[in-house]
């Protein structure tokens, strides 16, 4: 089996499993960037998404000025191409984590790049909640926190899982782009050790690994969405 890999994927084998340029390192770097930027960007996106729904016209916390600020902030960050965002926030990244290179430094632009996309997804998911249920909860004396956690978030769990899945898949693509400019991970392996050195087998395997990660995220997301959809019914 190993001889087959050496014959058809010589550069992949030469890359090795461990070490700074090894496959294990690249995979772990991609998972590291995906997990932490999903956590930070997800929380930020959820807060902004909730803000958009709660402060909109006829929202339970209607506030035109606050809604306008949140809406414009999300729109501006969403409009900036990620590759430009990487360069734009570089000084802030260096001040925050004391470096502009590596997977930890990539968390800053990745978080800022993914949160506006997720915020819009959350907005759409929460707006799908039946207004009758919100009004019924208000009539029973529900507080704002009750409405947020027991109505908005609970009633839209399945849809939130679906949009989270889409966001995670998009984020994997952003980590690959960040890797291509020095953040490490499978994107860096595909470009620096594959494409730039004409090692097509390295680029091919790195691409397959990214696709496998996307497939796993999609399968898990679909399973959880269906499961919670049944519970809501």
C-alpha cells in the first residue's frame, strides 16, 4: 500500500505526516482556525443577528437608531472582500495577538469576515418565527430574555443549525484563503507546497481533505437540523 502511495503520490509522501510542513500540522491548523473563528464569529454574529431582529420596526425592542447602526456595521463588513480585510485589519491583529502571521493571527480577520454573513443568516432564521407565538408569550407576561431564549432561539433551532452549517462551510473556504497568505493549514499546503512547486499531487490531496471536512460538516449539520426539526413539531 505504501509503495502505491510513493509511486502515484510521491510529493504527498515526501511532505510527511508531522513537522512544520506535515499533513498532521496542516489539518490541525485548519481545524484550529475553523473552530475558534466559528466560536468567536458565531457569538458575534448571533448577537448582531438578534439585534437586527429585536430592534427592527415593530420588534420587541424597536429602536431605529440602534437598528441602523447594527445594520450598517453588518453591511460594511460583509461588503469587504476577505483578502482585503486580511490586509486592512493587519495592524489591529498585530496589536491584539502581537503577530500578523500564523493560524492565531488569522483568527481576527476570520472572525470579522464570518460574523456579518452569519448575522444575516441569523436574522433570516429568527424572522421566520411565528409572530403569533411571540404575541402569545408577551400576553402571558414573558420578559425580553424569555422571548429571546424560549421563543426566538428555541423555535428557530432547526433553521439556526442549517444556517450555521452553511456558515461553517463558508468559513472553511476562508481558512483556506487565509492559509494561502501565510496562516498555515491546508490552504497553505495546497498553494505553497503544491501549486507553487508544481506538485499537483499535494494540491490534489489538500483539496480532497478540505472537501472531506466540508462533507462532514454538511452531514452533521443536516442530521442535527432534522433531529431538532422533529422535536419542534
